């Protein structure tokens, strides 16, 4: 890709993010302080780094990526010397034929790109990343950047203010508002966007894991138009809802060249319709999860392929169950396996998998979906959340018939999943003999490595962490620009897996109790979810607060 020789100031004006006067003001500040223009604009609180990324992506069609060291091909690191990478804030990603893909904080440095092309004799394709992701990745592949540890302290008050503000000038039309909000949410790796109307305006809040932050406010006068647009995207009738009940739909957006699925939920409130957009950026969550437990999940996938039967994945809401399901489904040979997924609703479109929605022109219930999947000659059946545990016996019969079934329901841990399930069945023999295993899981927020600060374990933790780690270290959340002041970046997946065995089958058939299943798992040396979270705590990857949020 050749980057057009366009100046950042002009791009930001074209996107209505700043005015010509503001650009002049920033240019004189830039000269005075000897800064790059982007830094000067951010310093003065005129734009945020996200605004710049959004504008570059939109105007120059440069794709934005969540850069991390895992996506860098080791063989290409030598193509960009450390000094050059530092000076022009660029990271090599991978080479395909005579094309080298790189990622830059400032892709308008066209001379640096041309020089790299001349030196390597390769054509260069550029994507954009945040300064924070660049610094983290640089440190991981080339070694620490000078002064990297003081980034958090350098955060100007203006930056903190600009994280929460109104829609930029000139972007008041519904289309631009929607584009801007969704773009910002994806750049910030947000899970959900809340549009909450009140008497004064519509509050836009972003949720990442358990923390909710106010992002901006939009005027009430465009709210109805924003809702109508979102409903059209979601293929839901655009008339305002008057009857109670939630409407659910989904749509896809491209953000800087990347397709992302969104699930939309509309609900009437006294001040107008509230909307929640759930961002299913599985590539983002998937890469975080895979980093922490790829080998474990591959092992489970291997077990599923070998044993057939039913795998129950349990945990509370937001425990990454769908992502685990998708990872296991994708591990099958998709050309030689017929996979039918019955979802409520479909969260992400998958290739080579037959996906059928419950409700809205799909099947009427999960049970109908199961019958249909059997008629459709499926080898592997994925049934989304089982609100309806009474159909467990039907699912078990499918497992006994040689099908592989993946499904999930809510339960605290693996032993309680077994007792919960047994509470719903007349005949435990069918369930026990068609079983692949019980996998229980949680998502643990991991501390932002840029700003976490050393702390002391509270006395009641000292003994517990000493039992799991050799030299326990305690860190606490602080908050910096890179982590949107939350103190956390990324998530780790922890799991407890009880596989099928003859002893387990016997215990299920004789309907043993929770304590007996719990003891059985400990005898097998299967670590509990709490044990795994303690390990993350003792190695300083998560905080005491996060541990207590999950295991109070
Ligand atoms: Zn941070």
C-alpha cells in the first residue's frame, strides 16, 4: 500500500475533528515545544489518540490492528533494526512473497516507509496501532524503550479530560455519530456500548469486563434517528417500540478494514429506547484467551474429538464460554465435518459452519434446533446456552448416537455443574454414558503491565499465595492512558475440566452429592478455578481486588 502524501492536520480537518484555527494553534504549540503535530494536538486536548487512529483509518483506508508480540513473525524482526523501529515507531509483522507488512503509530511518515522499502527491496504494507500497543510490543521483541516506565506519569491532564467528552464538532449527523462511537469502542477493545437516554441527553458508556466508563454524551434530538439507523442495520422494524420486551438483532461493521460482528439489544425506557451493542470481536478476545490457555483448550478439543459425546461448558455470564466453543468448533476439520450451530442469537458468523438462529425466522427453541441438526446429518452439534436443562436427556441421546455435542449452562464450578445437571434428569445412566466431560471457566482481568504498582498481600492472602507460588509478588491496579485508566488490559481464561471416566460415571449413576464430586476432582489432582486464579495472583498478573470480585 502506498500512503497518500496527505498531512495529518488536513485529515483531521476533513474529518471535522478540528478547525483550521485549532490547527494553527496546535502548530505554534508544536514549534514551541518541539513536538510532533499529533502529540501537540493531544497535549492541547483537541483530539485523542483514538480520534487520530479513527481519522487515518477512515481517510486513508489504513487498517487498525490490536498489535501484540504474538502476531509478529520472528523471522522478520531482523528486517527492521531496533533503532529504526524506535525512531519511526514501526514494528515488522510478517512477510508474504515480496510484501512486508508493518505496523506504525504514525503511518504518515512516508519517507521512513519508502526508505524501508528501498533497504529491504520489498513492497511495504502499513497498518496503524496505538502508541501503547507499540511500546508494549517493542519492549517484547527488541527490549525496553528508554523512559518507558514513566509513560503513566507523563499523562497530561488534558488527556484525562478528553477521554470523556462530547461528539466532535461537525459530526452530529446520526450516521457519523454511530460510526464514531463504534470505531472508538473497537479501538478501545470494549465489550459493550450502552446508549442510555435521560432527560438531558443520551449517555454513552463503554463496558470492558466489569468496569463501566462514561465515554460521551449525545444530544437527545438525534437519539430517535440514531435508534432508527441502528434498527435498520440490525434488520429490526424501525418503528419505536411501545410494547414491553426487548428486540434483538445483529449486524457487521468494517472498522479500518476489519469485519466485526455486533449484537444489538433495544429496550424501551421512560426517556426513550435504550440500546446495548455487544461487540463480538472474537479475534481480540480470542487472542487474549489463547495467549493464556491455548494448550489447555487444544487438549480439551483433542479429548472431544477422541471421545464423542457431550461436552458441557459452564460458568457465569461473561466467562468466555462462546469463545471456547468457537475455538473447539474451529479445531475440527471443517471440510470433512458437518457442524450445525443452534444459537440464541447468532453472535458471530463462522465459515463452513451451518448456523441457525433461535427465534426470528429460525427454529422455535433449542430443542427444535437439536431435532433439526440431527435431520441435517450433523456430526458436531453446538447448542448455545441451555436455559432449558430439561432437554438434557434428548441431548444425551444424540451423544449416545455417536454425535459430538457442545453446549453450556450456568454453574459455579465443575462439580456443581454435575449436580445441577443430575437435578434435571430422570435417568442418570443416559447422561453419564454419553458424556465427554465438564469444563467450567472464568475470565480474569489481567493488570496493565504499563501501570501496575507493587503492593502487599493482605495477611489473609499471604499463606494462600505462598502455597501456590514460589516467590509470590503482589501488584495492584493504577490506571494509565494505555488501559483507559482502568488498571487492567487483557483477560486470562482459567478452567477446571473433569473428563469422563468409569468412576465418574458410577458416581453420577448413584447420584452422589456436590462434596463427593468435589473430593473426586481433588483426588484426580484437578486444580480448582480458585487455585488457578491464585496462581495468576501470586505471579502478579492480577490483583487481590480482581480475585475477590470472582471469588468473594
Ligand atoms: Zn495502565
